[in-house]
C-alpha cells in the first residue's frame, strides 16, 4: 500500500496480558518504515487477501464470459433479423428467431449457473458454490416463468379481442329489427 510522503501512521496494538486484562500500546511509525517493512500480515489478513484476489479474478472471468455470450447472441440475432430482408420470407425469419430464442433460454441459465457456482466457490468455497448455484437456478426459473407468463397473457388477450370481433361481425350480419337490414 502506498502512503503519501511525510504522513505518519499510528498503529494501535491490543494484546491480552497474562493477568487477564488488556494492555494497549500506541506506536507511531513513519510511512517509509512501514512501506519498507511491508507491514505485518497475519494469517487472517493473508486469507482475506487471497479471497479478495480470487473474487477479483472471478469477476474478470465472469465479465469475459458474459461479454462473449452477448457478442455471440447479438451477432446471431443480427444475422437472423436480416434474413427476412434478403430472402423475403418473413415466416422463415420468425421461425429461426424462435429457434435462436429457445437456444438462448436454455443456454443462459446454464452459463449463469456455471459462473455463479465458480464465483461462489472462489469467494466462499464449496458452501458458496452451492449457494451460488441455488440462487442462479432460482433467478433463471423466475425470469423464464415471468417471460412465458407474460406471453401467455398477451396471447389470451389477442384471442379475446379476435373472438369479440368475430361475435360483433356475426351480430351485425344477422337480422336486426331495429336497423331493418338483412346482410
């Protein structure tokens, strides 16, 4: 850790006496001495430092995996969206887009589960990996459930509107005493 020149650091060291009480030593250390010595590191600080390093490397790996996945799917989506223009077959484009969406729906939870498990393991060991996997599966399940529930609701509403339009047209086409029209 770098310190600014001509600034002193004050360390408070609390040690337990053999008599059972706490004794406190205050010592003043210049920054040149501390940075030259490298400071005191206990086993706890070394473990926390290694955990921080693991989580930082996990963050880099996760960012790279997500960026790669996004670039691949964006490229494929761009290719599929241009298919209707080049071939003139809009239904082919929609069918291929739906197949791509199914692949994304399957691969996103898998990639998320892998990265969450790895991240949990990097930070908290096997227990963290289990927690990361469980939260990833739950998050993916909720996301997909809400996505498809919204689609089902939109589909039901479209069918409702179409049925109402059909019934309205049937009513207008029938014999109506008030209008006197027969269609």
